[in-house]
């Protein structure tokens, strides 16, 4: 087993390292992304002077929504891709997968590639930010996700079919 090394110079993962594909279609316009998952466990107690936990439960796997924000045009391209794949204009019920890669050029970085897979995404929210000023008009899309894998690893056992 090996920990992380001593980095001297070289590139670390940054915004330019990200590549996003949803429905196997690459998207480049998003300028913000957030997501997360966790395993909520409970401690199990019993009688005894120690009052210490006897164990813990296996846990409940939970995901935070995947939130993408970017220009109105990029958000519309994603909605159009979902509608095309779903074969209908009702796009909130259609499930699809996505993948995000964190990749730095080999030779200029000691960073390992990271592949984050989003399983069974559904578009469940769409919010606009319309401000006067020089910035582009933005939207934030909220996607419900059933499972997040990081380099093929998950916090919990995947459900069959996910």
C-alpha cells in the first residue's frame, strides 16, 4: 500500500482537469458542479458499565443531488439530449448515466486519474439566475442520483440493476 507522494511542482487537478459526459455526450459549458454521498450508520448499545457501543449498523447509503450550473445554452442542450434519448418532451422521469473524469497530463503531474460515475440520474430541478450585468445568464440543474462510484468504488454495496 502506498500513500500520496511528495509533490514538487507539477500540476494538480483543477477545473481544467474535468471532463463531463452525460448520456455519453460531452458537455463543456458547465462552470460549477457539486455532488456527494454518505453512509449514515447508527451505533448499537446494550447494558454494561462501559456504556460503549457494542457495534454499528451496516448503514443507509444516501446521495446528495448532483448540481450543475452554467450558461442557459448548455442547460438547454442537456435538456434537449435528455428529450432525444427519452423520445418524449417529458424529461423528468427519464433515467440516464453520467461520468466525470479528473485527468491531468501525464508527465506534468503525479495526480492519479479519477473517474466518477453517476448511476441512474434524473433531472429533478431547474433554477435560473437572471441578473443584470456583464455575466451570462445561468441555470442550475439538479439531478437525482442513485449511486456514485469513484474509480469503481462505492461506499455501499450496489443494488442489483444500478
